[in-house]
C-alpha cells in the first residue's frame, strides 16, 4: 500500500495555492485530518457548480473524477454536499472559485 498525504495537509495546500493564484478557496466543512475524503465544489467564477473528488483511474493512478450533480444551482449543490456530510462526517468539502479549478485540484490532490 502506498502512503498518502494527510487530508488536512492536502486541503491546506489547495487553499493556499488557489488563494495565491488570485482565486478564492474556502473550507465549507472540515473532515478527518488524516484520512477524510475530500469533495471539491468548483464554481469557476460564479458558473454552474461542479463536484470533483479523488478516485482511482483505469490505470490504477489517483485521478479526479466527477461526482454528484454536475449542473444545477447553488441550493442543489449545497443540499448535495450536506447530505454527503450527514453520511460521512469525516468528509472535507472545499469550494474553489477560480478559472480552471479542476487543474488546481488535480495538481494538489493527485500526488505521484
């Protein structure tokens, strides 16, 4: 089994990276600092919300995959992540408001 970076460390790095690039990143819900799953809510400058999370790709590598409703409004997006948190209190929820949010998330969350 390959060791993974702690979830809290990944979230902190992601927030700092997005903020340093002129975007906005907020932790909407804190999860388990060591092993909590991380759900990204990418709004990309007020556009339609999109959810991403870490998963395993076809080659076995860690990749970001689409998750949850991919279109809709802010109310639907909020309801989705709140339902996920009810079932998984260790889940981190991070909102990214920056152009190409998926690229920023992938740079941090898909460590080699």
